[in-house]
C-alpha cells in the first residue's frame, strides 16, 4: 500500500499546498490526516520545548493550524505563529526595535528577539503562553503589522483548543479568513517555542529553521537573536485547470518515476493528487521523447479494502489492467492522445457498476487541460473530477495512473512502476496493480458535546437550577438530538433539539434534594448513538454536587440574606451580628485597563464597594460587593481575584498576598483565602463550588509557606449580575478562636496569578493590587508594596465588635530602626572599602593632571579637588576611629558616608575632565566658556528672564499624562537663537522632544526625520533639535533626565549630527513624578549656518523609539489628533502649521 506524505514530509522545502478540509477545534488531532502534514520537527532534547508536527488545512471560512509537540514535562514557554499573507513581496514585519534600546536589537509583539528574512515578512503574529503551574494555556495575542506597527486583531476572534499533555501537547486553531484580510492565493507559515521572558528567542521551530541549533545546548539558544527564514509556503486556492503545473507542489506529489520504466511514447514522470470541496484534482507529467497515439488512464477506488468494484476482466477501455490486494476500481478516467493532431481527442469518466459505462468527462461536470506537441507527445495533463460525479467526498480513496497503447496493457504505471516492467512484451500482457496511492479525508459530520454548570453545593430542601449547554462542533447540522439529565442515574429531565453547524443551545432544569450527601448529575446527548458523529466518546458529562445543611447565609452569590447599612465611604459598622465596610468607588488602580480585552478595558469588576463578615455556629461568612461586574464572565482573562489573609492565632507569618501579588501583609497570618474568577473550567455568570487545591480553583486556601491547605466544607458563590461574591469557611478552620484579623486585596487574574503592574513577566516590588480594604486611596496605600490596613473582628456566636488598624507608623518606625542599624553596618564595610578604593584612583588622576599641560583654570580646578579630598580624608579618619564606639557609631557612619560619597563625586568629575583632555576638547570648552559671555539670557531652565510672549500655546488642554506640551517661546539676539518649551506633564514617560526649524530654501520634507520618527512636513526643514527624556517605560523607571541632546542639520541628502553640548547651551527642569517641565536652549546662529530674516518653528513630542510618531505638537494641529490615543504613537504625521518668527 502506498500512503501519501509519510515518507516525503521531512524533506519538504519551498512551496507546498494546504489540503482542503474542515476541522473540529477540540484539542484532538483525530480529524487531521497525513495529507494535512506540512512539517516535521527535529528533536531538541528539551523535555518541555520539543515541537514535533505542523499541520495546515483550510476551507472557505477558516485557515486551520494544528501543532503537536513531543513534550514530556510542563515548562513555562510561549508558542508563536507567524503568517505571511503575501510571501515574496517583503511587505510585513521583519524586525523592529520596540524598547528603544538598540543594543537589544528587535522585538516582536511579545518582545521576543525574533525577526524574519529570506523574502518573508510576516503580516500576522499569534502568541500563546503556557503556565506550568496551572498546566494549561494562560492566554494569547493576535496582532497585525500595518506597516508602521502592530495593531490588535483580538485573540477572541480565533477559535483554539489544546490538549496540554504536557506543555502545549497539541494546539488547534481556526483563524477566520476575514481576520487575515481575506483568503489569498498563498501564505507562508512558521511556528516556534520561546522562553517565558522578554528578549528570549526561538528554541524550536516548525519547519526546522537554520537559525536554531539542534539539539539545543546550554542557555545561549534561549536568548540569542533569531532571523527565521524557513517558512512553509502554502497554496490555499482551488487549482487552475490550464495544463500548467506551477500551482502544484511537493506535498501533492503522490508518486514519481524512480526506475525509468516506460517507453519513448509513454513514460510517466510524476503523479499529483489534490482536492477541495468541489473537485478531486489529478495531474501527470511525462518524460515522453516521441509522439505516439496513447491512452492515459486514472483509476479511482472510493472504498479501498472493501473489494467492491472492478478487479479483473478488462477495464473500461478494454485494456489488460487488473487490480488486487484489496483494491477494486469504482471509476476510471481515460484520455486518448492522438498523435496525428497532437491533441486529446477523447476524455471519459467511466463508472463501474457491475459493468462499465462511457460518459464524457465534461458531460459529468469534469474539466481537463494539457500541454504537448507533435514532437514529444503529451507533456502534462490536469484533470478536475467533480465529487458529485463519483458519489461525493469519501473518507478514504485510492488512485493510480497509467499509460497504454491502442490496446493491450500498461507500459508505465504510477505509483507501482514494477507492474509495467514484469514482462518482455509489456504492450500486450496483463498488468495486475497491487499498489495505489491511498488518501484519507476528514468528512464533516455533526459533533455533539454537552456541558453542565450550576452550584457544586446545593442546599438541603432548596430548589437549585442547573444549566445544560449542548453544542454542535461539527460542520453539518444535527436533527432530533436527544438530551437527558440524570441524578444518580435517575432521569429527571429530557429534551429533543435541532442544532445547526456550530450552534449551541442552553437548557435548564431544577432539582430539590431532600437528603444530604454527594450526588452525581449526568447529562447525555445522543445517548443511543442515532446520529453519526466525528467522535462518539464525548457525549456524556458528569458533575458531583454536595448537598449540605444551609445556615444563616445561603452561599449562592445572592446578597439578599445579608443586612445593609448606610455608611460614608471608607467607614464601617457592626449591625445584626454582621461587620459591614463601605469602600469608596472608583478608587481602584486603572493602569492595566487598556489591556483588559476580555473585560471591556475596565477594572470596575475589581473595584470593591463593600466587604461584610458574619458568623453562625457552623461557618464564618464573607461577602464582597463590586462596583460593576457586567463587563466580565467567569473564566475571562483579567477576571476578579480576591486575596484575604487571616490571622487567628499566634505563630503566623507576615508573608505575601496570594496570586503572586507582589505585596506584603503586615499581619502574621495563619491561612489565606483566595477567590479566582479566572478559574479553570469556569464560564457564565454564576457559580457555586467547593474549595479546591489548585491555584486555578475558583476558591483555594494557602498557608504562610504558600502550600495548599485543604478546607473541606468551604464554599464560594458568585453572581456576576448581582456584583457579588460570597464565601463560607467552616468554624473548625479557626480552631476555636473568637477573634481574628483580616485584610482584603483584589487583582486581575490570568489564571495562575494576577496581572503585574510592574515588570510584565516577572515578580518585582511593585504591588499588583487593584483595590484594597483601606481608608486611603489604593494607589497611596500600596505604594511601598505593603498593605498596612487591617480589620480586627471579635465574635461570640456572631460578630460582636470590630475595629480597624493602620500599621503604617509602627512598620515605618521598625523599618527606620532597621535602616540605621543597616546604615552603620553598610558604611563600616561597604563605605570604608569604597573610600580606600576611590582614594587610590584619586591619587592616579591627581598625578595624571600634574604631569599634563593644562590651562590655568584647569590647574586651579585640580588644586580645588586636592583641598576637597584633604577635607574628606580628615572626615573619613574621624569616622573610622569611632565606627565601633557604641553610641558614637551612628555619627561615625554618617561621616564615612559623607566622605566616600563626596570622594566618589570628585573622582567622577576628574574622570570626566580627563576624558575632555584626552579627546582634545579643552579648546572647545574654552570656546564655549567665552561664547557663554555673550548670552543675554541665563540658560538654567528657569524662564523668569523671558519677556517675549509665546509663539504657540495649547489652549485646549490636549495631550497625554507624560506627553503634554503647553507653550513654545522663541527669542533672539545678534549671536543666538533662543528657544524654550513648557509642558503640563503629570507623569515621567520615556519620550523624545523635537524642535524643527525652517529658515532657508529646500530642506527635509517626507519620510523619517533625523531621529527616524515618522514625521513629515509641508515646509522644508533645515535643522532639528532632539532631546531624549529617559522616563518610565514598561516598568523600567529610567532616570527622568535628558540623556541625549543633538542638533541635526539637513545637507540636501541626509542629516549631519552635532552633540548639542559642544555647540550650544541647554538646561531643563523636571522630575520623576511629572517628567520634563521646562526646556531652555541657546543656539549660535553660526551653528545654523546663517542668521535668517525669518524662521518657522514647530515643536513636538514623540515615542521613545525609531518608527514612532508625534502625539502632541506646538502649534497644535490635526496630525497628532487623527488617531485613537493608543494608535497615535505609531501612525504617520505630516505637519502643516508652523510658528513664524521675524528675525531683525
């Protein structure tokens, strides 16, 4: 038996074809066939990062991709997929610096160091990350390169499923063509695994790429920079029947000549097979060297292995061709090549139904075309056979091709060449074909599944409602599907439903249990297997429900059984045995709201409005109310997370908050409760479930060592429509304690933890809490990484009393004591070592300057340094003498601190002075000193000495927190052009400030400006001033200073760059809180090349990296307001408005 692809796939290169077929996205590869396989991996030797197979298929609506790994362990990795929809054009992403640090090279959408080359530039990139803790896919991303940057397409538009067995075991995706810009003629695809951190790179790829070393050795392969060039190109359109085989590719090659069998007028070289939803496509290529009248035939067995069909007695055209080994033809397709006319003169599709018939191929809806001539006969033949003409698409079929003369038997056969080389007289013997090319197709059928949701805990003698969701995952409708619901195998409800392809129905039933205990709810769909499905093993779903006694509060997410109280914000009371806290609304941290795709870009679902606590003889109950949870569903990425440390006995630990919240508690807690609404298997708006033992459980408990604690009887109830979460904890957990302390913090869950507010992919010291129970605004409360506010509860059968405690002053006093003890120790060892080390370097620098020829002023400066160091040495010796002297140690350590920090400053200045001397810039320094005497303004960042009115002012308040220009000033005198900027910044962002000048004919107009920003101008720009403000960028706080300042002059073809500090003067004011506030500049006319009569000026602020554009400008103009604020950073801007200044 010959099976397509199994031996060919590992050598795929260049263009291949994706086979047509609809897939069921369920994490199983059972509906993928060898025909869909396009790449096979190499063994990396890595247990958690080892790609195995890449499959691709398509239909009219979707591009389907499946990836299989050989992983044996759960590792934290990310899976990337790149798609080039126009390979060979160079349009798309190849590699762009996104973090503004050229030393890091390029970064893709998830900041992995992965680029593309070899005529490939991807248009779309998808990412999924695997969490080893929760052992599942934690989330994904889907973006499009628009030529200027990445824009979000939305991972929610992709249907995906996985079977992590383990660590990205199998992953299936269905990507709508309309989200890829439509179905192109061909695409290029590659997938890779990379590490969990930013700036990691590909560790494995499919297809195997030369950028990756196999097997992966050491850590270098995880962090190198990869340019991927070996993408698999795929045809994704029907065949054009024109005789030209250029749209056929390697993976459609069913067989080729390897033995040279055949004759000069009939020699088959290659045999191709493909299909779509309408046609079976067949093609042959010959090695004919002479022209002769010949018959070319194809045999089709639509049910191989059954023996149904023609085997012996003469085929449709009476040729001596027979079949065995389980093959029996149902159809033949025959063509006659007429040597006289050098053309095909007959084409038939011949069905076999106990005997042959001879209809025309074209009358049956078929198509064919060919190439050939009178010298060498037939060269190529393409055929399209309608599926409708051969009984529809079969799940399996087999084909063979042959060539015969005007009678007799075959002189060449593919794939079984030996059948035409077993007799001295091949023209007239009988050929028995025992090998054909076998194919499998996944035929669309209904695929029914069911799920059941509802409370995992039911109250005794309480009516409880459950929802049954029945889905048809298949691509054909299902009629009269029987759905049944059972309790402990007793039928309690049943329905009959019709489901279209892809449709789902929600059904409900109620149950009122009258005994406590554990029950099993079971739902079946098509229990009697009356409907043929793709998978008959997924039609039953069960759910265990514990029936329990219901006490004071029924934990169902409904808050109606809790008392209420009218309270001011951030105050509390105890009423009817219940503690109630009223939390201020809209006080949550919103830094991550822009990224919350699955919760409507708002964190209102994590904004606490009320916390209540009560108790009865069996349980302690908690109630959490939120401002608005309608923006989310259970299981959504970014869903509500609640952490509650509880201190009820001595011996606890002031540890961190659950969910890796990067925040410390001040109570010595003994157990911590965590509610995680991005829970595994959760969906919908309501849920009642018991506590679990996984960080992806909807409710779990941990001890101070972060180990799971099993709490039997603990239950959580969620009702998103009511904006509430309820929890009950058995009183046994508290070991008889009548009072306890607790804290509350909320976050945004990604499944195994909460979203970071600091470093995107790692823990840090920046709290990730969204809201906390505190009488201060959340941002202020958690600023230092601690939650100092807690509640003390006293009980006696119910809550009797409560009081709040703010531990801030106590903690800071303790911290200060620790600081001073550490300060003394630090200076005793670290400070003294540094002074000795730097003093040695000072003596070297002092000797260097004394042996150098220096201007008189520099010599005086060196003498000043000597006097300063002598004073510091005296201070150091005084501190050294008393550092071990009890109460005098603190004063001594301060002296050492002042001595070593002062000496470090002196050495730093001397090093800078030495660099100036060595680079020959002393003359330039002297020149600037003399030049500064001519300044008529003090360049210090203070604009009090400016008397001119601004030439441009923003009166609208337009701008963003860290990019908000206010006013532009221009002045001049005989020697200098003076420019000043003011801002209304309220944050320190990493941005660039530019001032562009037009003062002569010509100049730069379009493309990218001197710092590669996408800014163009309607006037020719002759000079640009650029300043880099090194503020905060994705958690990196930066220095909040100007770290680069340049003057760029346009020379007609490009830019000439000057360091501003060596040709002019500038100064500024700003800080880490508010960023740049003022900028003052003086440029000699000489540096600009001319003192013009008129100068046109525009100022703007851009992103921090190449390829960014402007987000604010003076004069303010439409170019910075024509996109959404998030997109404005990466669009292209053209400035048309300038401030014009007359120079007298």
